[in-house]
C-alpha cells in the first residue's frame, strides 16, 4: 500500500525512469539529462534501447557542432543516461514517465508492474495524449501519485508540457512535477483529465476536418496544406502534420475524443481508418497522405497525385487593367497589390473623396515600404501613379478584371455585380473577395455567370501570400485560368477550391476557434493557458483568443453562423459565450474589449 501523500512539497525529482524509448521517450530522456537529472531509459526491445542511445549520441553531437553544448557537457550528459530492457531498473527512480504505445492494456500492465517495483513515494506519470489518466490511476495501487505529463514532439525543441491531474491526484505530486517541468526549461500548463487535453483537443479536431475536406475531393492535399500555412502562418499544413504525427496515432486520439464528446467533428474521417489499416501511416511508413523518399524520411517525392508544374490545360484571357471596387482596408490593399504587379488600376468607391482617401492610404503604405528598404522611392511613385481613383463604376468600362471588395453583405454584393454586369465590357472577368458568402449568388446577379469567380485575398493583402480561387459550377475554364495567371503575376500563391461556406481556411480555422471558446465556457482551461498551449505546443503564431480579438468577435460569429447553416453540424453551432460577448458589444481590439481588455488608443 502506498504511503499517504500530504500536501507538503516532495523533494526534487533527481532520478527519472523513462519507459518506452521511441522518438518521444528518447527526446524526453535527452531533455532530462541536459537538465542534470539521472535518467534510466527502459524498453522491452534491446534494439530500440540501442537505437535510443545512437539517436542521443547523434543529436548531442549536432548540438556540439552548433555550439549549443561543449564537448565536456555532452560527455557528462550521455554519462547520466543508462538503458535497460528490465522494468526493475526503475526501482530507484523518484519519477517514472511512461511513453509506451497508446493502449490501456499496455499502459495498465506497466503501471501494475511498477507498483511492485518502485518506492512508495515515487510518482508515476503517463505521457498519453488520448487515454484517461483517471482510469490508469484508478487501476494503480497509488492513484494519488499518478498523473499525466504530456510532452510535445520533438521534446527537446517544444516548450509546452501539459500536467494532467485526475480527481485522485495529490496536489504535492502536481507541484513536484510542475517544478521539474520549469527546471527543464519548459512551460507547464495545468489541465484536467479529458481526451486530447488542451493542445491536442483543439488540434486533432482541426486535423480531422482537414482529412475529411481532402476525402471529399473539395481541394487537393497540396492546396489544403498551402492554404493553412500561408493563410494562418502555421508551421505545417494539416495533412503533412498528420503524416508526421502518424495517421494511426491520430485515429486513436480522435476515437478517444469522440467517445468522450460524441461531437461529430471528432468522429475520425473514414480516410484515416483506410490509410491506417492499409499500413499507410505517414512518414514512419514512407507513405500516408503524401509519399516519402523512404520510411522515416521527411522528404516528399512525386506520386500519382502530385500536380504537374505549369500544367494549365486552358489559356487565360489577357489582363492589362484591373478595377477594384471599395475603399476600405481590403480594397486599398488589393489595389496596391495589383499596382505593384504592373497593372493599371481603377479604384472605385461610392464617392470621389472615399476613393482619394483609399489612394492616400496606399501612398502611406508604399512610403513605409520605402522606409524599410523594400522598394525605391521611384518604384513607389510609379506604383502609385498606376492607380486612378474614381467615384463611379462607369470607369470600369475598359477593365479586363473587376474585383469587388465591399461590405460582406450579400445584398450589397449582388447589387454591385448587377452594376458591373452593365458597365464592364464583354469578356471581362468579374471577381468577388467574399470570405463566407456564396460566389454563385453574385454570379446569378449577372447575365454572364460563366465570367464570375471568387478571389479571396487575406488581410493585410500586400503581406499575405495566399489567394483562394473559388470556382462555381458555372465558372468558365478560361476565367479560372485567367485568375491563376494573374495570381502568379502579382506573386500570390493561388489555391483552388469549390464554392461552399468558408472555402478552405475559414472552414478549418473557425471551428477550431469555436472549440477553444467552448473550453473556456466549460471552465476546462483559462484563456492564457489555451493561448500558451497552441503557441508552444502547436507552433501557432497566435493563440486562439489573441486571434479572435484581432479578427473581431462579430466577424468570427458571422462566419461561424454561416458554417453552421451550410453544414448543419451541431458541433459548428457558435459557442454561447461568443454570442454573449458580441451582444454586449465586446468585439475585440477594435472596441477595446473582447476576450481580453485593451488600452484605449
């Protein structure tokens, strides 16, 4: 029977056993040894233990070459690590971290054996990201000393560690493990026991939706991945990330999440089962969503699905001049992009004054580029000269491409398209920058729906590389080809998608943001912990609440409502907390208060 654990802090955890020496276990062993801990690495496979030692020798050697370790520090670090194939080697450990495969049977067997091996005061930590820590603790003879310690891959580089308590965990054990995480140079986030915890709980729902989007043939794997990297600043696209994590692992995590939540967004996409059962589990198998040079390699090689370079089958229409409708931030940013690309631009607003003000805004933006050395004053002047402001859409009579960037209101856009239909010459391409409305509704407001297409730029347009090119069922092939050619000329990365709510980026981004709000609403985790988890554990440039306040809570709610209306999935219903904040006028940075408060400008 384990000794009772009071709330007095435990002595520092100096000797740590790591059970399971795969990639994660090896990384954790390195982190511990680097922080001066004595590490006992245990794996039932002698070959795996040897592979772990070789990997540690290799990674520490690279650290010496890069000046991150001295030769002596490397020698001392490696001397602190011993390996064994026998669990009894954990007998002297103050802490055991188990990172065996995600199976209750396997983990419970390890915990049962450890109960008879380690000292009564030893803390047992599981590295699971999908299984119930409470269930593992309840099966142990020392439930108050069992908790979760979830590192992220690669453990030496990733700063986040989720410390997971069950209702049975003693506070002193949590404190001891939290102090250790801080001593390792990590950022510990305390969370309760539910599948996926914070970071994976948000991440895997998003990855699952991306897999379903690909499975539905809505967009290519390359376009889905490029859209999320370039549209959201993510370090990797979702399908490439699934290949890195392991498609079988993702499926296991999602199964556990779905069993707990019954949210259809967590029900594993059928393609994950198909790939897993075919052994196509991602990088480790040499093939998953992509094909790799060899098992374990990160180098993608061409396969039957790889798009041909420059393989356009249809030639586009010639475009010399572009009309941009609107006078807001988006319209002026788009006009700047086209002018920089060498096009003559007609910038039309509801009045001459608004158009002149938009041109003045572009002038300031170009001046900032000159100040930062990104362009010469001469090039900036030539760029600005290409833009002609006007207060009437009649001046679009000769443009080859008309791009609307007016308010995100279907009736306003439909009226504008009816006007463009009258003033633009035959053969002109008509594009909408909508981020959430049906492009076909704009097309149907004209007598030439075949000439209408979506060109969804991202804000700020001069800086963001992505354009979602949205075809309707009526869009002509040469119109699509024209927009692809124009995107190349203005140095934007075009991704193709069909005309449905959210396109690629918003359809994947906003359910993730909505799920983060639900976590706060349910008092599962704090705003700060969730933001930290996604930045440190997922490599996101901003946490979900930082991003929501920047985007605007009213804009976020509108997009979430459109997604819910289109897909009819209960999991997409806007979180009540979001609706309450919008009703209260707390819209984010623009009003000085959203999820957080901001100093008045």
